[in-house]
C-alpha cells in the first residue's frame, strides 16, 4: 500500500457578496432628526414671521392679515424703545461683569483650595433654584421692609433706604444684580471644569519661572481657554437677552412705568396680557436679529483677540 501525501488545500478567500454600504445609506439615519428639527425649530421660526403680519388676539379669534402694520406700530411705540434701552443696559452690564468674575472664581476653584467641594456646591446652587423661588427670595430681600433696607437702617444709612423694586432708578439695577447672583457661580463651575483639562506642566513651568498668581491666571490660563470663554459668553448673552421675562413678571411686571421692561418681557406682555400677537412677534423677530448679531459680534471680537494673542 503506497502512502499518499495529503496536499493542503489553499484557503479560499471569501469575497463579500454584498457591496459595502456607502454614505447614502447612513444619511437615511439622520431623517428623523431632520424632521424633528424642521417641525420644532424651523416651524416655530417661520410661524413667528407669519404671525408678525397678522392682527390676532389669540387662538379663539380670527386672524386678519395686515402686512407691515404691526411693524409700523412697534417702531412708533415709545415702550419698544424703552425696552431696547433696558435690554441693552442689561446685556452691557451683565456680560462684562459676569464673565471675568466667573473666570476668576473658576480659576480659584480649579486650584482646589480647602473646602473646594463645598465651594463648588455653593457656586452651583443659585443656578439650581427655580425662578419662582428666586423671585420669592428677592421679593423679601428687596421689599421696603426687607433685608437690604434692614441692614442699611442698622448701619445708620437711612438715606439709602428705598423700595428697590418700586423705584424707577433701582428696579432695573436690582434685576441685573439678581441675574449676576444666579449666573456667576454657575459659570464659574463650568470654567473650573474646563481649566481642569489644562496640562499641569505648563502652569507649573510658569510658576517656576516666577509668574505670580494673577499672571498665571490671566496670561497663561485665560488664553488657553479663550475658545471656551467665547462659547460661554455667547450662551450667557443669549440667556440674558431671552430669559429675563420670568423674573420681571414675578418682581416688577415691567415697572414702575417702563423702567424695567425688556424686550423679552415685552414679548410676553403683548402676547398674553394685551392679546396683541402680531406686535409680540414683531418684537420676537427683533430679539432674534439682536441675538444673531450679538453672537456674531462676540465671536468676531474674541476670535480677533485670540489670533492677536497667538
């Protein structure tokens, strides 16, 4: 019997029977998200422009097309210009104060001082309190017989005692102070989280070279997180511009007179209190334009500053 050697069969290379799926198949997965975005984002924006051309008191009433009548009414109304002024003052004070102060607090938190975990909770807490509770707190603090006036009387500063929310000279500054109280700590914690990702050897090298705390903070750490500063600045700008209505409704209702009426509150007041949806949506369009323009300006200013530092 002769021995036969078994020849190894070459391994067959399997070729895929179906073609690899291309990008066109993946694009179908985005259809639900695009539909959601179109219905709940683009749809309301388009409706705002349509309603701005109508005379409409609400859902139970029949709308009437008026063209540019609402536009002319808004730009002839002194209340609208008071709201523009107040919103401009609010943004011009809150953003330049909040961002640098929040960065300094965030940097201090980033250095992990004693009790930094407790500080993180304290910084974050004002942003977690609901707007209704915030309104109740500051209604008591700023009332004629409230905490601020009580402290001033105890200090013998009776001449400074005033009804803070009922005085045209102090109503808007009081609301701005509350905005800062709510936003500075929250933003500081966000800055601390971003600063924790910086390479520690860069900070350590600057300290070895003799850089002090302030120099390390502003000349080393700040330029390294400038992109994040730009993002938070734009977010706080939009937050301040668009969400002031709730606090104003709870505390001043836009008064006394129009001293604390902002564009955000004017949208609410015209739509729900005065039942003038057309006027309200014209102001909404103005808010939209100001929001986009403000973000573009912030982006341009901080980008040019960043490129200059580089």
